[in-house]
C-alpha cells in the first residue's frame, strides 16, 4: 500500500473536496475514458474517490473480478498474437498455463475457484462460437504515425548537422545526442533500437547525399525517412487510441482489446477496414434496447465504449470501422453494436461533451457531489459517506456493504469532517 502521510480528499456534507496538490495536478491532466464518463454520470464523489484515493489505501483481495478479467484478456491477447495456423485448442491450453504461471497471475493459480473460472471462460469462448474458427481470424495491421518519433529526431539532427561547421569524428553522434536530450524525445532516448536506427540512417543519408543537400531527390529521401521513422504497423491487439471527440476540451482515450481486419485496399500494406471487439468477462451480457426511455439504460455504457473506440480509431488511425461487438465468453453471448445508428452516435458524442464539461465544473468548484443509489453498497465510501443509501433488505447489497473498507482504513486517505 502507498505510504500516505496526509489525507488527500475531504469528505464534506455536500460532496468530496480535493485537499492534496498532487491529486489536483493529476485531475487537471485527467483524460476522459469510457469508464470515467460512466463514473461521472453515476456518482461524481465515488468516481473521484476510486480514481485517486481508494487504490492507494484499500488492500484488494488477490482474487477479484477485475483481476480475473485481466487474466482472461491476457490469455486471449497472447493466443491471438500467435500466427493464424498456430491458434489450436492445444495452443490455447498452453496460453492458459503460461498466464497462470506468469509473475502477474501466479498467485491466482493457487486459488482453485479462479483457475476454474478462467477455464470456464475459455471453454465459453469455444462453445459460443463468437469466432467461427480462431485460426481464420485476421488480426488487423494498424498504421500509426507518431509525432516525435525517431524520424523526427533524425530530421532535427540532420538540420543541426547541416547548420554546424563540425565535421570531426563523432559529430553525428553528438548532434543526435543533443536532439535526444530535449524533453520532447525523453522516451525515444531510452529506446536503444530507435536511437541506433536514427544514427545509422543519418550516416547513410550523409554518405549518399552529403551536407546541405538541396536537390529534390535528397529532400524526397529525407522526407521519406522521416515518414518511415515515424510510422509503425501494430497488430490489432490492445490498441491504444486517444483523441478529441465532439467539442470536448480534453482527450478521450482507451485500449481496444481486438481489432479484426474486414478489408484491405489493393496495394495497401495495412488494414483499411476493421471491426472493433471487446472481451467482457462479466457473468451477464448487457443487452442494449435502443427504444427504451430509461435515462441510463442497461448496456448503454458498453455500447458507448465501442462507439468511442470506433470514432477514435477512425480519427486517429485512418481506418474505416465497419462493425463493433462485445464478446461475453462467461455469459456465452455476443452483443452487436449498431454503428449505423446515428441517434446513438449523436448521444455518445453528447455524453462525452457533457462529461467533459461536468469534470471541468467539478474541478473549478472543487466539489464532487454525491449521487446516492442502490449502487452505494458497492462503493468503498459507503461507511463514511453522509449521503449513502443502504438496502440491507436486499441480500446482495447487504453482503457487498459488509465487504467495504472500514472507517479506520478510509481515514488514511480521506479527511472525515462528519461521521455517520
Ligand atoms: S456511498 Fe453512494 S452517494 Fe456516497 S459516494 Fe458512494 S456512491 Fe456516492
């Protein structure tokens, strides 16, 4: 557990207030995500507590739903990273074994229920036939053009070399080091392979075109090398996406579990049409009914996540997203997301914009209000929150409440101004 000297957040009668400079700074830089939007729509106080405090002070049971889900995700990611022809049932069993033996999950390997759960989830995947044949799944090849990649560093070092009078031994290395020492290339400077590429490319460029090369051919070669150095082609597994949605003032980000190729333009070396997919390890599939009047209908959060991913993937990676689906191996169900539903898409964009404005408002007022509901029993603040609602007559809610952290534990991260 983190060593927290002072409480980070104060619990007041109106809501939570941040009292730690560190948390304020993190909040100011906070990006949106599908889960943040759902959290802010639910209870802003609970969202703040869970995002910045409870993970630092509350010891988690090793076997919990989130870790089981991550373990299953890891098996599927490793399995689909295998070449198509190697994706046999035997290989899947090997991946299960390897993940259970890994440092990350070896403690869960000792817990019989967790191991049985993982096996049942994998069996569920096979029995539900979400993929007609795993060896037929074409994992997309996604192009990324990274600003400040090794191509940019190469270009900046070349400019330096051309402007300098230095021609002694080691001047190429020095020019490159000089560029890489700026904060902008911090991560790149730690990547030995990328640094080697930039140095080798500088040498061979200068050997071919010399210094101050201004001929069209030299300029074209330079631009091509910058492009090549800033481009990567990644398999569609755990793809990171980030970007602005609608008129939101901050970025939204996420990781897409699996991206399948559904089309490729002739001559392209990357996928041009794809389907986004998410593994959902919950016991119940969340079916969304478009015509419901409910404010927060079941399944909307999951649909919203996939639509956000589709928008970001199209915006950031230049592919066309032709479909999206949620795969529930435990519930053995696939839920399709209708990307042609314009109303739903507009609603999702409006939700992102509203969450963005809401977060700005909470930060400006330094107040994250309570929004009590039946879910209070599953909130770690339930034993200290002045607005908590409890439903002790509901067995599940009573059991959940009992398992929430005690006042003594919460006092390490929260300043309590009023005890219940
Ligand atoms: S107990 Fe209920 S009202 Fe209080 S912070 Fe948690 S979810 Fe919100």
